[in-house]
C-alpha cells in the first residue's frame, strides 16, 4: 500500500471518530507529507526515510522548528499504525521550551476601541464579538465557530460548549457588556442558528477566514505581533492564573483533559516580571 492510500484510510477514521479540530489538524499536515512521501510503499518507510524527510523539510524552510517537524513525524507514525499496522519508532527531535506568547493589554484595548467606534455593519459587529469571546472565554477556534444561539444563557451569562476537542461538553462564561453586544447582533442579523457566519454564503466561517481577519486587523492597526485565536486563548489562561490562581477551575474552563496541560500556564508573563523587577530597582 502506498502512503497516499494509507493516508486516505486514516483520514476517514479521523473524520468519523475524532473531533473537528483533530481532523483540521490532519488536513494541515497531510499536504507536505504526501508531497514528499505519498508515492512511497508503507512497508519501505523506515528510520532512514524519516531522516531524509526531516532534511528535506529543513532545506525547504530554514526556520522550521523541531516542534513542527515532530508533529509531521507523529502524523506519519499514526497513519502507518492505523492503516498498515506498522509501528515505526523514531526519537523526537529536541525542542526548546518557548515562553508562552500572549496578546498584551495595550493591543487588546486598541482592538476593542477600534471596533467600538466601528460598529456600522454586521461584519464589524460579528468580529468585535468574536474577539471579546476569545478574550473572556479562552475558547478554541473550532469551539467558538460551532456556537449556536441556543447555546447562550443570557440571564446567567453562560455558554454551553457542545462541540469540543475532547468530546466533553463544558460551560464557559462571558461579560454583561458582551451579552448586550450579542443580543443586538443576533437581533440585527436575525440569526437563529450559528453565531459566526459568512453573510455572503450563510455558512459557518472557515478557519482561514478568521486567520485572514486577524492578519488584516494587524495591518490596519499596525500591530507587530500575532493576534491569532490561540494567542487569545493563552492570554485568557495567563490572565486567569494571575488574577485567580485556581488551576482546577482553569482546567475545566479551558477544557483540558489533564491538569498537566493546564500547568504550562503557571509561567509568569513578561509584564508581571517587569512590574515586580522595577518595584525593587
């Protein structure tokens, strides 16, 4: 069996049994894998093949990280294991533990102030609510895009998150100000199903559309750092830990299966370090 055939089998398995986020993750990885290894017989893929694949990726992109390469290798291993019953062992490349990047408060204020003064159409209203919910809930992008009107309890400022990465439903919460904006947006757009839709097609917004919104906003407001959805998730978690500190509560709000995953947010961010340092010096 060729790897391209094995990938097709594995892709069907993931689509049926895993979350939408996991399926989208695979879609993002399979193109590069198949470009280099798609015509290879699965039985012929060994450690040397993987080594050649790594070298090819480093030649293709000088700045590619070991973390990204490890994700490609892990995907290849999963495809071979599921589709061909082949266990290919390969040691992970060493990874530098990076500082978790967040969206700084001044940037958040700049974004919110921009949208507050530009609410003249439904698209801008929608985008403002999207960023506010990222900031207040820590939702993953796929979770946010799958929210429906009926998932919101406006009386108790609660959202019932049903489509999750771990397939475990949970509750998150939002502010009164966001509730007022949401109510106005829902009434104006006459929504009765999904919240975040493309008004041209009536369909749920795509991941790449959200990425494009973030990039265009960065250029417009001259923001020189990433404001991607996952940065907002990091921002929510870091802010919660700084102001509250209850790791188990944060784990449940974030939808982590393990407390170990949540504990990565126990870092002290740069702003706090700066503030505490200059209290002394």
